[in-house]
C-alpha cells in the first residue's frame, strides 16, 4: 500500500457499529498504515490502538474555541491533510454512507481532485439485529426493510419521510437517531394508521458490553425507554419481527455479558487484559495499582549484556521482561544477535509470541504457567548440569525458579530487568462505582498487585460493595487471604484466560442454580 505518494489519499472507512473487531479487514489494514486518522465519536476509540505511533489522531466534530467544528471544517480538514501528502483514514461509525454524511465528504474530495476510497462498514441496524435476535427480514413475516433517519422528524414542516407509506409498511422499519424524538415518531406512525400494538424494540449500545434493549409496542416503547433510562446511540425497530426471538439472544447467554470487571495490573497489562474481557462482552474498569520501572540502565544489566553469548540458556518469564529487554537493546543500538548461540526459553505462549515479534523463536516453551513448572519442564528437556543460565525477569519474582535450576546443577545468574512499583489511583471514582454495586469482580494477577490495591482500598469496603474477588493462582490467593480478603474463585490455569474461565464457570454455576 502506497502511503507516501506526494498527493495524499483519503480512505473513508466504516468503523463498524461499536465493537472494535467488527471493522473490516480492509479497514483495519488501512488504519494500521495511515499517517493521519480523523475519527468520529461513534468509532470505538480502542481502534486507535492499531494506528502507527507517529500517526496524527484528530477527533471530530469538536469545539475549537467558540467556533463549533462542523461538517464543513471536517471536509476542509480532509482536503488539507491529503494536500500535505498524508494517507488519511476518515474513520466513521458504522457505514460511511448510511446516515454518515460520507457522500458529502467524498464529493468535496472529488472536487478537490483528491483520490479516495470508500470502505464499507457494518451499519448499526445490521449489527443490532444480529446481536439481539431481531431478524430484519423473515421469510414468513418481513420481506422488506427500511432504514429511516429519526432526526428528520424533529418538528420539520417539510419532511423527506413519507409517514403514510411507513405506517402501511409491513416489513421492518429501523429508525437511526430516533431517541430524541421517539414520541413524535411513534405518534406519527399511529396517526397515519399503524396499529399501536405493532411490536417495537429499541436497542442501545449495540454490540458493546453495555448493550441494552427494550421490547414493547409502538404505543408503549417511548415510556419503556424512559423507565429503562435508555440513552443514545440507539435504534428503534418497528415491525412484525422486532419483538425478536429469545432463543436467538446469544449475547445474553454469555456468562460475562454486561458484568463489570476491575483489572489491577500496570497500564499496559490492564489494556491487554481489558481486550480479553471486552471480547467476552464484559465491561472493564482499569485500576493500574502498579507501574513498571525498568532496571536496564543498571551497570549489572550492561555487564550481563556484554557476556550474554557465554550463557547456555537465557530465560524470559514474562512479556514485560521481553519488551523491557528489547527496548534497552534498541537504545543501545543492538539487536537479537547479542544472544549468539545461547538457547532461549520462555514461560507461556504469550511470552514466546512477544519474543517472536523481535525475531526470536524460543527453543523451549513449556506448557507451564509457573516458575516451578518451567523448571521441571526445562530439567526434563535438557541436562542442566554445569550449564550457565541467565534469568531476565522481574525483581519481585520468587526464588523458586533459580533454586530449582541450581538444584539441577545449573549455575544461575538472576538479573532483574524491571520491577513493579505501587501506583496511586483515583479512588473517588472507583469507590463511587463500588458503592453503587456496579462492579461484579475485582481481579488480581499477582500478590504485589493485591498488596498495592488493598493499601489503597480497605478490604471491608470491597466486601460491603458486593464485588467478588478472583485470583490468578495460589500465591496470589495466599496474599489475598493474608490481607483479610475472601477469594471467590482461583484460576486453575494461571493465565488471564484461565482467570476469566474461572469467573465464567462461577457465573454459570450460580445462574443455573
Ligand atoms: N453511519 C452509522 C450511523 C450514523 S447515525 C451507521 O452506519 O451505523 C448515528 C445513529 O446510528 C445513532 O443515533 C444511532 O441511532 C445509530 N447507532 C450507531 N451506533 C449504534 C450502536 N452501537 N447501537 C445503537 N445504535 C447505534
């Protein structure tokens, strides 16, 4: 893909309805290469994680000083950025041409002689249909679909909407932007002859962990939305199929759907965990109670680096260790060749994957999650007698691994490349959430995170909030017990996926009881 041609190119990309991974492959590919991304508030901000580190990211529309930044300014901005020779992704919620003013932007680009491409996106109505069990078409009940803007109906004399036709329509009608004027929409349909008993369903936050719907009739839907505190973005579905079929509501069956889960790692670790939580359709609250401090500026590390080729085995026990090591390496103008012929072991598939990103295929990846398992696996894999082993890991890691390797005859050098420190958080917001009992689970992935968290939040406070505590494994659970905290679930497999599986199993057990 050419991203540096002199005159830039603009890609009008549909971001999809909300859930970030519902963007198209083409859209994501372009997003990854763009020099400039101009995005709407409906496009999920998580998508911005895929952009280049040097990409310019601009949110629109926004208020710039007293002037509001409207469509015309957005059009000008597209022309300006393309004129700077940039590859511009204009990221728009849903599909660019469905109530997205995409054509207005494309016309301006065409007039300015700027090349553009339009990448379709999954529009909200289609996504909401799949995520709530409402069929837009049905062989028996709905042979037609209409997408209507609910905005138009707002007290306009001259409307582009044929209410008489809509009132007679026997298929499925979907109103976009209809929440502000829901009363007006339903009234007009009824006034024009549609039965007040016609099924009507509103779906808000479609495809997100916060998705909600209200099922009612044309007559009662507006009240239902007020009672259920439904807020935009939401769609109004009207027609025979829109009551949906509870059997098709697969989302409600996901054990973690809609649950709020607190993560308590460092910022990077939390983001990684949050992505896993989001894919299970739960809401994440990120509480970075720890932060990472690199230790690779120490003389000890630099000295080790100079002699690294002399080791038989170099062991990485975490992604953090790998990332920190290679960041230091880049700073020193070195690369993976420093390892020479030393063999490399990695705890866990994720660590091995991180190594692979730096061009290294680990020689040994035990099917293990703990230091003990790694030691046992490595001892079985190779004879360690008189072998020189280098451990590059966290300063606060336990002594189990070096001790076991030494027992097997290895000479072990343990060089910390990073450590975790306590990070002070904003507990005002958090304690508010806990008091309102919105949090279902608080997760802990290390004894240190548990200590840092409960130094900042009293254990009794968590208990009275009703939030349950989940631990990644026995060492963390032991620390939590020492802190006076009841551990509701402990992961059998000591990984983040394992932790989520344990929580899912708990939820399934307790809801089927
Ligand atoms: N181009 C977008 C629509 C933009 S108009 C698309 O193709 O989906 C904005 C309206 O879209 C909102 O007012 C709402 O009616 C609807 N919408 C967008 N995202 C939504 C979501 N996740 N859940 C429900 N409605 C959504």
